C-alpha cells in the first residue's frame, strides 16, 4: 500500500486537472483513474479539486476509479464510506472542509459528502498484471507507487497506462519519478514544473 494523506502533492493534481478539463469538455462521461489510491485520501483530494474547477453539471459526468492492490481488505470499505479521522484533514483548507465534509457518526471523524462519494468507485487492481482497468480514460494519476517497482516493471506499467488513456488523454506521476526513456516517445510533458504528460499516438 502506498501511504498518502489529504492534499498531498496538490500542485501536481492541480496541473493535471487544469490540462484535462478543456480536453474533456463536452464528454458525457469523464473517466479518471487514480491508480494506487491507498485509503482514498488522494482520490478525494482529486475529487475536491475537480469539483472546485468544473461546473456542477460537468462534475456529475466524472467517474473516478480508485484502485489499489494490497492484502488489507479495508480499502473498499473506507473509500466507499468516506470516513476519516479529523486529524488527517489538518492540511485541508477550511473552506473545502466546510463544503465537502460533514460530521461522521463516530466522534473525531468526518465524512466526505455524497457529492464527492457518488463520483468515486473503488476496485482492487494489480498494476503488475499489466491489464488496463479499461479504455478511454481522460486522466490517469499514479503517484508514490512506481518507486516501489523495478525499472523494467515501471516501463511496462507506463505502456499499460498509455493503452488505458483516450487519444490525447493525460497522465500525472510523482515529481521524483521521471518517465523512463523507453516510453518517452509515448507522452509529451505539458507542465514544466510537474510530471504531467499528454498521450501521443493512438
């Protein structure tokens, strides 16, 4: 499991969303894949950014697929419930807390509001199966995961992401992980200060 927390690497997510929104405009279904989502903190951070930057009608077209592969079978339950300890939300701006969270039944916890939870779907998925979750994704996010893989495995996972993306779709990676040279021709970097790429070719 990749450890994560709310608002982690927010600038990279912002860059990716800013690139994707004009590209996805007019689509009746906007598919986004958060690969290696852990317990969903990154997924819901991404959902908040999308909700803030998109109009409410376009946001209703978002399908955010959150995946991870781990022996901890709580992932799906936690992400579906959207309930997190309040101390994990300390980095979240107060205006976003008020807008997208509500008190949970258990004291000291907050729950993600249905506006975001209804856009998120969790599935177990092993990236090293090299089988795309599906086709036609507008955006794939994979951060703080591939550093745990061997160099050859990373190359094949990037090839898989290329297959999963719609033509011209976007990929966001953590800033410490550059694209391997073997797959550099498959993507064009679109943000000079972030690892955000546009798919080239079909």
